[in-house]
C-alpha cells in the first residue's frame, strides 16, 4: 500500500499563461523535460518563472534505478537536431540560466558526452552570456567523456550521488558510489568548474550514513549539495522508508553547514535543479 503524503509534501496544481507558454514551446520543439519525466513536484513553480530542466537524449533510460519514474527501454538513436532545438527553446523562453540533464545512455561509447557538448556549444551560439548547468550520468567513469565536458566549460557540473553507499545495490544496481565520487573529484581536479551533487532521504538510510555521504562529497571538493525527500512514483518503485519532518530537514541543514558546505538547498521538496541559479550565484560571490 502506498503511504499517504504528509501535507507539507503536497503541491497544488496551478496553471497560468506562463506555464502554458513553457509547455507550448517544449511541445513545439519536441523536447523532453525532467520536470515531466520524473514527475518533479516543483514543475509548476519553475514553469511560472519561465524555467525548465531539459532532458536530452530521449525519454527512456538504459538503467533501472528503482526510485526513478523514467522508463527503462532500448533507446532510439540520438536526434542530431536536438542541440539546435534546445538552443531555440532557451532563446524563446528568454532564459539567462539553463539546466541540461539526460537519461543514462550506456549504449553510446562516450555515454552521450559529445551530445552534451553539442548542446552547450549551440546554446552559446545564441547567447554567449548564458549560464549553463549540466546534470550528468556517470559516463561509466570514462575520463575521456569527462574531458569532453570540461572543454565546454559549463558553469556548474552536477552529478548526483542519490543515496548512501549501503543502498546503492538496492536503489542504483548499475551505479557505483565510489565511481560517482571520483567523477566529481576529477572535474574539480581538472577545472575550476563549480561542482554540485545531491541525495534523497527516506530510502532507509541511517543518520550516520547521511553524515558519511556528506563528508565524502566534501572530500570530493563538491561546492553545492541538495537534499530532498524521496517520494515513491508508483507501487513498482522502492517504498518510502520514512518521511522526514520539517525539523529533521532543519537538522540536515545544520549538519551540512557543520561539515563545511556554505551552499546548499535542503528541504522536503528540494530536487537537483531547484533554485539552481540562486545556488550558483551564492557560490561565485
């Protein structure tokens, strides 16, 4: 049986001219967003501010993470027009800050790194001053793929750790905790790009495991962290072990600050790109 959501995790459905405009542009350009694909609870808030997190390389994934609402199927070939369509949508929406993420494409030799790069280059052809954040898969730990990303110089490189090490085999069976930490550290060791990572709580982690994960991320030189409540997408996904209270999220903020993170977004409905531009601005100031 699905647990009932606490009231503080519920968001009303609000539709305005701005949210309609965003959906129209996305549909017109045949683009996907993680807002829709992952059923993000903040999508209406973000749409109302003319922002969206673009999901590239299709809307199906080669992995089967047991918390994620994106389907696992054999993906279609890459759409070579997608970088142009993304750039046009960013221009039409009048964005100054854009977030690009993707499904995992283990079927591609570089995991899709070059496609990420093409999207970044094309966006900047339209607007040299735009700030770009990317949220990437692990590229199977391919340093060559990471070098391709580094050359494009995104303003923020985000790779989510997602959960504590002990839960990886259950929640992320095709992922690797140490590999994910290594990716974040590699980016920092080979560039001055702002790095970011995030995790969900409520999957069965213990308090000391959350602390250990945050310390591991700090040791990997991560600049920004996000922590939010796991919400079960369907009965087919991992059950929620616990709904954290608002007071417990306040304690997580204190822990993050104590460990040395000066920049974080932590709360029940926080997701990877929530208030992304604010986090970036605080980091560079």
